[in-house]
C-alpha cells in the first residue's frame, strides 16, 4: 500500500484558497483542489495551464464543415450528376447551409470528447475516493490534495502545515 | 408571499447552506417520495402516450390518407406540429446557452429543466417529419448512406437541411445538457445509499471528482458549447422557416420568415417554460429557488419575442400588399376573410392580444393568471403554424385547384398524443434527475453571500 | 368539400344582389358563394371549419398489414428485390405474337348503336388501350371518353359469368335445351306470342337475322327499346320527303352555323367527326386566317354552347318558336311574334346566314320536335345549303320493327305476347315511368335476357345469358354516315359470353354456330382478301351511304309547332355524357370523369338556372322534388350559370341498383319521371325537400380572379393586335441567377390550342387508360384526392345568366426550371436530357413538397392504396393495366410524364434503326384521343416540327409565365368569332 | 467515502468505449458489403427447375444459338422463353421418352405451360429492354454470364441499379461488334479499344442520355 497523498478538508471555499496559497508559498507544486463548484481563484494558485481545448473545438468545426461540403460536392459533381430543376450541379448557396450545421456538430463533438479526454474521464476508480472525508454528498466540502510525490512532501511536516492552514481534517490517501 | 410586493425580487430567497440545497434538490430524486398528484398527472400523460402509439400505428397501416391532407393542401398538422415543437425547444437552449453567455445569474435554477424541455421537445419534433412521409419506412433515404441504388439526398431541398439542423440541434443540446449534469450526477452518486442508485449515478457521473484542473477545462468548454448553441439555435428555426420561404407558394415565399420564426419559437418556448415551471415550483415547494424573479423575467422575454412576432404578422401582410403580386394579395385577403379566417383571428387575439396583459407586473406576478396566459400562447402559436402551413396552398395560383383540408381524429390524436408524451418525459426526468442545477445554485448562493 | 360548402351556403345566396354586382359585364367572378360575399363564407366557416370528421380511407386489413411487414423488410433497403417468382412461356406461341411487343387490331365500338372505328392495343392478347381509327369516318383517329372505357368494362369483375335460370347458375347446355323447346313451340305456332326486344343497333347482320326469323316465325313480333332514341329527324323527313332520312352535316363547308338546341360536339354518332371539321374551320394562326361562326340556341348548357360565338339559353319548348321565327325571317315573312329572342339578334343571325348562302348551316337538335327539324330542313333548303353543308342519307339504323317498349307493353297487356327475349336492353331500368316495366314483364311466361351484367332485367328474367363484350364479339355496324365496318374480337370471351348474333341464331334453331361464320356469311359478297382488308382497315370500303337529293315542300309537310306550352317549369332530359342510359354505370373511370361543364363526379344533379334557384329559393345540393305527368323524383339541385330559366335538366344513367361500382355513386334515376320517349316535358312542378344531398365536384372555384390564365380575344381584336396574349399580362422575367441548362438533343414540348378545346374530356379519359391511373371513389374525390394526371379546368366569365365558358386542359408543364424538383429531398423528381420532368415512383418517399411547390398543382398523390399488388387478389380488373407503366403504390407522388413510355418505345425503335425520332412519331395519349387536335406534341429542337409551328403562333403563351418556371407546355389563346353587330354582354376581348 | 468502483472499472470503461466504436465501424462495413454479397443478390446460386434444363448441354455442347429459343431478343423488350413446341421440335425426335422430359411432353399434351423459376429478374418498376441492348453491341454474355458453363442456370450478376449504372455511365468497355453479341467466350481482337471507340460513334450511343431515370423507371 503506497501513499498517494494527503487530503485536507476545509469547510469554506475561502479557507481552501488560503490553504492552497499557503502551501504554494511553502513551495509545494504537486497539489490539487476539489470543490463542488468551480473556483476561479485556484487557477492562478495551482498554476493551471491555459487549456488548448478551444483550438480543438475550432478544428472540429472546420473539419465537420469541410468534410460535409466535400461529400456534397463529390455527390453532385462526380458520383451522380443530374439536372435538378435546371440548377447547376454545383449550386453552392444551398450547400453552405448543410456545411454550417455540420461544422457546429463537429465542433460540439470535439469540445465534449476533448474535455473528457483532457480530464481523463471516465475514471471511475481514483485514489481521492479512498479519502473517507471525500464526498459531495452533503453539498460537499472543499479539499486540498498534496501528492506524496511532491519533492517537498514530508509526512509529519506537511500534515502540520495543512492543519495550521485551517484544515478541519487531514487524512492520508492510499494510492 | 411577502416578496410579491418587492419591486425586484431576488433570484434566491432566504439563506441556504450547501447541504440544504443539494439535499432538497437531491432528495426529490433519491428518496423518490413524490406527491400523489404527481403520479396522477403522470398516469394521465401515459394514457396520451398510448393514444400516440395507436395513432401512429393506424397512420402507418392505413397511410397518410388518414389525415386531413388533400390536394391542394398536401401539408397539414404533421408539419405544423413539427414547427411548433421545434419552437418550444428553443427557449431551453436560449436560457441555458445565451443567458449563460450573458452571465445572467437568474438562469441557474431553471436552466436544467429548460434544457431537458428542449431535448424532449426536439424529440417530439423529430417524430413528425417522419410521420409526415407517405412512406415513412424510407425516411433514412434523406441520409447519405452507401447503397446499391447509388443514390444521394437532393442537397438543395430544405427538407435535407432540416434533417441536418434537427440532428445537430438534438445532439448538441444533449451534449450540453449532459455536461451540465456531470457535477450533479457526482453529488447524487455520493448521496445515493442504495447500491443500484450508486452504480446508476456513478456510471453516469464518469467518476467526476471536482478537481480544480477539471473545473478549469470544464468551464471553458461549457462556455464554448454555449457559444456554439447560440448561433445553432438561431440557424435551426431559420432553416425550418426556409422549408416555407424556399417554396414559391403564396404565403410561404417571404423573407421575413427566419427572424419571425425564431421570435415565434422563443415566444412559444418561454410560454412552455412557464407552463412547466409554475406547477413545478408549487408542487415541490422550491419557490425560494425558482423565484418570482424567474417567472417575471420569462414573462418579459415573452413580451419581447411576442412583439417581434406581431411585427412579423404586420410585415407579412404589408409585403403581400407592397409586392403587388396578385397571388400574394389574394392569399392574404383569403387568410383574413376566407375559410380559415376564424383560426386567423383566434391566433391574432391570442398571440398579440392576450400577450399584452404581460405588460402589467401584477399579472406577471400572478401565477395562476400567468399560467393561463402561457397556455393560451402555446395554443395561439400552434394555430399560427397551422395557418402558415395551410392557407398558402389552399389559395394559390390557379383558382380551379383552390380547396381546403379538414382535420380528422388522427390529426388530433397525434398532436395530443405527442403533448402527453412530452409531459410524461418531463415527469420521468424530474423523477430520476435533478431538475435544478445543484452546483450552480450553490455557486450562486456563494456569490450572493446567502450562506448561513 | 366544395359540395358541402355549397349545400350550406346556397340558402344564403341573394341572386338579385349578385346580378346587381355583375350588372357591368366583364367582371370575372368566382363560385356563386364568393360573389355573395364574405358573410356567407364566415357562416359556412363557423359551421364547417375545422370539420373533424372520422375518416377511414381503407380499413387496415390483413393485406395492409402484410404490406407493412413487407415494407419493414424493405427497410433493409437491400439490392434488387430478387425473390423467386415463376414465369410461364406459351405452349404454342402464336405466329404474330412476340412477348413484350403490343399488337394492334382495328375494330368498331358501338356508340348508341352507331359505329366508331377504333384501333385496340393488345399486350400478349390482352386488350389494354383504345385508340381511334384514322381511316374510319366517325373516328378520324379520335376517341371519346366512353370508348376509352371499353377495355375497363371488358375486365369488369361484375360482368355476369354464367347463364342463370331463375337466378340459379345453369349451364349453357340447359339454356339450349329450353331454347330448343321454345323454338319448337314457335315453329308450331309460327312464333305466336313471341317477341324480341332489341337494343339500338345498325348491324346489317342483325337486320338479316331478324328478317330470317320473321320469315321463319311470321307471327313473331320485333320491338326496339332504345331509351336514347331520337326519331324526330326521321319523322320530319318522312313528313317532308315521304321517306325517313338522316341528315349528315359537313362542317368543313359551313361558314355560319346555327344550332337549334343541337349539341353536335357532344352528342350523336357523328360528334367526333363534326368536332374535327368544326374546329378545323376555326383554326386561326395569323390575322388573315378565316373562321366560321356558331350561333347556339340551346335549352341546357352543353359543350357546343360553350364553343359558340353567340349563345342563347331558352326553354326547350321555345325552340320551335325560334325555328319558326328563323324560317319566317328567311322566307321574308314578318318575324314570328312568338319568338322568344329579340329581333335584333335574329336579324343579325339571318343576315349572317344569308351572307353565307349555301355555306350556311342550320342544325336541329336530334331530340327536338319534328317541326324544328322540318324548319331546319326548310331553312337549309332556302339557303341552298341542302346538299352542300347538309346531306340526307338513308338511315343507317333502319330496321323495320313493330314498335317500341310502349307497344310491347300494350301487346303483353292484352295477352298478345307471353314470351320476350330481351337482347342487350335493360328495360327494367330504362323504361319510362309511363311503362311499369316490372309489372309488365313479371306477367310473362318466359323472359330471356341477354346482357353483359346481371342487371335489373336479369334479376326478373327466367333465363339470363351472359353477353360477349364488344371486344369479344364478331359483328358489323354502321357509322353515322352509313359507312359499314366490322367488329372483331380482341380476346376470347372471358366468361363464355354469347354474341347477339349467336343468340338470334339459337332462336332460329341453329344451336351450334360459331360467332364468326354468322357475320362472315352475311358478308359473303366480300372475297377473303376483301374481308381481310376490311378487318385490317376497320372499314368496308366505299360503303358510305349515297346522299339523297330532295326538295322541301312549302308547307313543311303540314308539321306545326306544338301549341304554346303552358307557362311553368320544363324538364330537359339529357343522357349522361359518359354513362349514357346507365349501361356504363359500372365503369369507375366514367363515374369519376368530371362532367364537362358541372365537373360533377359520382352522381348527377338537377341543373337549374340562378334565376330559377333564386325564385324558388333553392340552394346548391338542396333536394327538390320534380313532378311531371304523374311521376316524381327527388333530386339534389345544382345551380348552373347560363342554364335557361324555368327549366330543370335531368340526366339519365344514374340510380342504378345493380353493379358494385354503380352502387357507390349517388344520384337519381331520371327515367322515373320520363313519359314515353320524350326528351323534354312541360308543366313540371318543383317542390322543396328538407334534406340536402352530397354532390361531388372536382372544381370549387370558377373564376380567373382577374389573373391572365385563359387569355382570349375576339377575332377582330386578334386581327388588330395578334399578340393580345401579351397585353395586360404580367411581364415575363427572363433573367435567372443560374445559367440555362442546355438541351442539345430532343426537347419535348407541347402546345394546347384553347380555341380548339371543346372540353369533351376525351384526353383525360385516355390519359387514365394509358397511365394506369387509379380511380379513387366518391369519398376520396370529395376530399379532393382524385388522381387524374390531366385535368380540364373550366372557367366562367361575364354575367351570371349568360357567361362565357372557357376550357383549359392542364397537364404537367414540364418546367425547365421546375420548382418541384429543387425541393425534393431524395431526387425522386429530376430532369432528363430531353427536358422531361421525370417522376421516379420507386424513389419517392412522399414528402409531398413537390406538389406543395407546384404552382399548377398538377401533381397527384396516392394518399391510400388504390391498387392491389397481390396478383392473386387483384382480380380481372388488373388485366386493363398498361404493362409499360408502373402501378403506383400508396405514399408516392405521380403526375403527367408526357407519356414517357411512348417516348421510350419510339426512341428505342429509332435507336435500333440508328435514326432520329421523326416529328409526329411520338404521340401522347391525350393528343391521340383529342377529336379537335387541340394538343400538339413534339421536339422543340426540330425547326420544322408541328409543335414548333404551333408555338410560333402569335397567341402562344405559357401559363403563369411570370413565375419564370419556363414551361414546356404552352397554350394558344382562345379566339372566338362573335358578330360585331351583336355586342355580347360581358364579352371580354381584351385577353 | 469508500470507492464505489473497483480498480479495474477504469479498464472496463475504456474497453467499453473503444469497443463500441469498433462495433459501429464493423456494422457500417457489414451494411456496405452485405447488400452486394451473393447472399443477398443470389448471384451464382442455381434454382431448381421443373425440368433440369442445361444451357451447358444445349449451348455449350450442341452450340444452339440463343435466338433459337429466346427469339424476341432482337426485336422485343423481352427475350422470350421458348414455347413447349420449341422444345418438342427436337425432343419429339431425341430422348423421346426420357423421364427428365416428362413435364415437357405433359405440357404439350395437356396444353399447360411449364412453370420455370425466374433466375434473372428485376423489380416491377424497372423496365428492361433486350432489343436495344443486343442491337447496340451488349452481348448476352455481358449480363447473363457464360451460360454455356451452367448445368443449371444461375444469375451471373447482381442486376442491381449500381451494376446497371456501371455500364450505362461508361458503356464503352462493355461493347462488342453487334454481330458478335451472341458469341460465347468471345475473345476480343487486339485493337478492341479502337473498335469500341468507333462503335460508340457508329452505333450512335450517348452515355449522357443513358442515366436518365426514365430509361429504366416509367
């Protein structure tokens, strides 16, 4: 049974932020915070990198639109050219509409799948669930995780620091 | 209700703490003790579901000849139902996506079921283009599938655009909705005591653990999806309106349709939101989460949309006259005095007349009355769609082919059946998923500093 | 729908108000209800809309469910549905027959006993289509609606299939036994007490057989019962010239024509030829072309009146006065005071006639009195037209008989006759009220009935023998001008029916005869080559009757006009244009074919004029009781603009009680008020009934709404401005966002001459026969779901009492920029290289968007299943299907294809022979049937093609051309030739 | 709070996700291939006939011309099946009492036609014309395969719309001089490409008109 890290529980979002900032000042890097709802402040403290997902979404959109337009073009020009109402084979105005919809669809899929992939979800079994205190059941508390792999991690020391930073409870998590 | 007199009631009432919020919302789902009238209502809806199934079976066995359609009015209730349902779907997306982008805090407690409503409405709408077909079992010929007939869809046809638009809209709404659900599913997972419930919600929650890193990406993409949904929602009903404007039939061939349809969609959509929310907040006593403020804003949006629709009516008539095309003019006159006149005037009085009541705050804050108005608008909007569909062809170019259609029991069986099915789905949703977004309400409570 | 609307509305119509509003002629108006204004509309709407009626188009039975399963299987959308089926070759393949290639035979079809030549198309020995025989004088290559249905009646599952003795199936042998008994009895008694009851016929074989029988049984009595007989001309000529003669008209020589209640375009055995000649004289393509002029005086609206340049509607009894007046005027006597028409009109008319001289023509209505005929003869003689535009011939239907049904009744009554053999007639339906046929015939010792159906008479008869259909029979027949021709079988009798001749032979004691020899023997004069030639050509050469020259005595042979009829309502009887006396009542095509003027289907109505309706406060669809000399019937009223006042038109043919299709139809039986063989009755009483009855029409609105739909002008106006169709017509856009599609090979196109169209509906019927178009029945028709690919729109313009009537055939326009195609999501309707707007049934999924977007509304949708695809269940009626046209299933759209199967056949032939398709090689079904050649079809890219010449006429225009749909079908504006001296009220010369 | 899912749940989830993707792909593949496979089209599977007629014997060994029995093929839409008479022209002399031929004799005697099982059939809404094909240099072999190797007749091609269009869009490679259309195992001459190029012109074949819907659907 190796140790995954220390989980500190806070009652209030502010406490969590304070703690996170404090731990960071103490030089901890491998940290993560858990909260029932998003907390912007943590981004800076935890040095959460700016996500590149928007580019993924853009790519998805373009891919969808281009693919579908190409399909349409192929079908009317190459595969089955037929005179429909005296309109040209490649009458682009109507085709744009479908391409647009396809673009949206592509983008949406890219975004959704992208965020799941980037977050490594689905992940049904994760060490943090080992923490007795970790639950969103009653609205959830606010958790700060210091990973055991953090260079500055010292068992007793870290626990002490967290408690001093106002953690209601600090527990060790099995990996 | 003390707050009724307050000028601008708050989005959230009283003080809450997280356990209380998640508890109250979650318990609706988890310990499943729902009031009796809930089940009575559900049963009634279920009867309508049976009606729908019977009607559809009959329709497929006998053919679309069972409907009122005829020459020259070959389109009928299947199309108007379709447009109507799609329209209803729009409010959901608007609330969840557009208001999210506009950072409107008050959306928080109603967006979840608004989105659900969108999904179910789109599901209903999706039925009708298929039921409309003479040979419904071949509906998939609208898709570009590999086949030994070497056949392709005819991409110039608005019906194909429809197909694309509806499919996209349904999918995107579903993704958006599911993404919004993730954190709440996690809450339910953790609250669940029974193993099956744990597994059910656990699997759906995908192991969500609320990591700050996840939240960061989650927020970004959630906003992006919203940003995608907004042009989408506008495009969808514009494309639906192209089914009509693309045709040269008098009364169809009009440039005002896209904006006018979108506005109509919002009008009917918000009407439906109110039709659901008012009983909901009463039945589950979440009056302090879904407050008068929500109702009030929805009503105001209805006025806004309604006025655009009214403008649509006016400009339709004006351009019919201004175009100088005798066919357009004759059609408009016929609409007002012809065989469909009673419907036409009913529509105007509902969508433009009754609507005006919402200018008064007392009425906006009077739930029973607001509910009645919302229902009236829903009816009015259905009539509008029906009128648009039938009056054009019934009075088109050659007088010798003029004629009216008359509805059969089947037309109504399918319409009411679909309404029943829609509400049955809403009930199921309330039963098994949190009808109010827990995490956003909590966030809201946090921001509003309404924490004990 | 309309019918119902009318029922509810009629009561509210204030016709006085109408007339005020229409006082100033030209205004185009709509269906009566609409002129009255919106008030009634709103009332109607409140009562009527939205009508939530339980509808069961077709009960979902086992077959439907099976089909459903089939459908769900085909959901898999797999490859060519190659399910094992068995195919059977011939055992002995006939020489001339190559499977897959149609064979054509000439024969002659009977119309009220007279012959009209036909060419029958036969597939693997299965007659499927009737065309006209170009060599036959009565057809000239054209057909009418009724002829088209011959193939349908041939395969009618209701036909009686076995002899019946007292209603019980019996063998033909048994029948022969009983007949043997009869023969021996008659031989002993010289035919004492025996009588034959014959149908109208011009067969000389029949005549010979009758004579033989007479010789054999001197005391045998021969009666003829032709409910539609019109003997007046014969009587008149007998009185004038001593012998019965039949007039034959030469419209190709006539310049000024006066019709005294004669519907020569729609009635009578010569109608097709007459229509052809009449319109040929009125074909105007350039300002210098000349045109004949037609004055019509008529007692009920007819297609002839609609085609007339001047029309006058009067009571039937007043026609005599007009005739007298005309005659007087021509002889220069003081104008008869009694004449119901104003002198100016008469004067102008007389001047016109005089101007035309020997090229003038006065026609008396065949059903009119002998006096009118005499007057007409006299007038023609006076003008020198006798022998030029009118020729008199020996009556082709001459047959010496002992009297009609009335006489037979007498004979039976006083016991002179106890045995009757009814051949082809159905007296129990067609007997006038004055003859209680049931009582009369049930008194008989033996009644033998020979007919196609087990009809009313068959039910009473002791013996019923199935008759052979005319497409199963050997016989001969004469045309209106006396030309004899042969009738040859296309197919072996399906139900072992016997021909008329066989039956007579049996009565003559020859029990073993074959139908051919009976006829061949009579034509022994023809050697085998001549006989073969006669069969091949469809006529017996130079057999036409020679004109007889006569002189008209001054005193009109003592004929006098009947004493002026007491004022009061008069009845004008007409035979239904399609069902005739009811013999075709079981032909669904004919039941569902709109009547030319009323557009009524699946029933008949009592037609009255707006003024009369107003006076009697009668509304459309309200049931009225018409009582005349003792008898009376209930009939729904129908207000017809231009109908003479104080007159009600009743039509025969409905109210049949036998036949499954006939039973579907509504309608009354006019024979129940008929007295003797009269064609009009005076002193009629009309009473109200409370209830309304359903009247189904295929057209609810009758005005052009001021839209340039049928563009028309007088000849003078045309001469001043040959391009009148362009004037006050909306500008035609030519610009298009997209480049035009090139059509460098054939470019099929059609031109329809509205001046030539007489609205006879032959084209519609032909289209239905050619293209396997399903009849849908009254309920579906009422919902506006009829399937005719080609319809003939009828518009009224001008004053309510004397409107102009316009006909416009509307097939698919085959637009080059087809609105229907761009909206189809599955490519089910697309363009072909030769510019056809093709409809691919098997690709169609039934979104109906194309119909939605078709400004001409020419597309038709299969709302329910109209045809059975289960070949075992479908029954004999499927035999009529054209094997070259798909039978459409439920849920698919269909429409006019320009008879693409005919185009394909010709193209394949041409390509096999490595040549181009010649002009006139491809003929569409409607074009081929049209008696007036109003329809031209061909390749627009051939400079010298006939269709190109037609389209280059100055009055050529496209319907709704302002929509820039670029139709391939265009119209030639209607040109009429009114007398400048008679400004007709509401005459629209502006186009 | 204890784990709800065991450690390997993650693996399972991953497997399910990728697995369902794979299933979709396979389904698509099957949907594309199956309709074209002999299973569905019935290509190459001989049908039991009332009389086990062998083209192999009559054509391959005896060398009887196609037109002897299918005499409508040059002039009519339908090639035509031989009337019983035609069979009997020879079999009144040959194998006069072979049991195999009993049904044929019965048919002639009883005047009751032989019910053959259809081998090459297209749906009712497809109008095929033999005459134009053979006259324009499309050989029997091209569509019906080498019947002279068929003891019992089999379908040689799918006769699906796809297959028809293959030739109608680009007939050239399938043509041969019209006089050769009835030959079996025809060996094209060396300059066949040139010949075909000329045939298109000589026979006045317009591929651009051969894909119009009404060419087959009327």
